[in-house]
C-alpha cells in the first residue's frame, strides 16, 4: 500500500467572472493505504501537438475494501514526486452485502 496526497483547489472567479480552480491555494490531505499502479493498457500514450511531443501516462488508484476516499474528478493526486490529475469520474463500487461502498477506483493521468 502507498501514501498519496489529495489536492483539492477551491473554485474562484477571475476578474472577468470566469470560474477556475485556484491551485495556489489548494487544500492538501494526506491519505495512507491506497494502491497506485501504472495502467496495464495505456488509454493514450503520445501525441504530437504543434511540434511539441507530449507524453500522457495513465495510472490506476484503488482503495482497499471498506475504505471510502473523498475524491472528486476535479482533484489532483501527488504521488511519488508526480502530480496526477483525476481522469474522468471516480468509481464507487457498491458492497452487495452492506449496500455501502466496497472500494473506490479512479484513473489518473500524468502529462509531461
């Protein structure tokens, strides 16, 4: 099991009334006991955007049974010296016996 930091930025308005995340004032919460692994099959590997090579690496985050992680699709994860973005919706797998959450899964991405 590994430790991560969940990074959650408040939504603020700029001077033009556009809403954006304020990553400079984000709240950081340490979380222990999760599993973060490289994705077995990359969703995206490389793109060539205006003569700039971009590498996108996918990761999977999973909590153990019974651990309900407060994680939103707008959060970021700090792990092993990387800042990863949550890529899509966070999966909350139901427990068939209790009706609660069995575990959480999320796809993460690192963009270089």
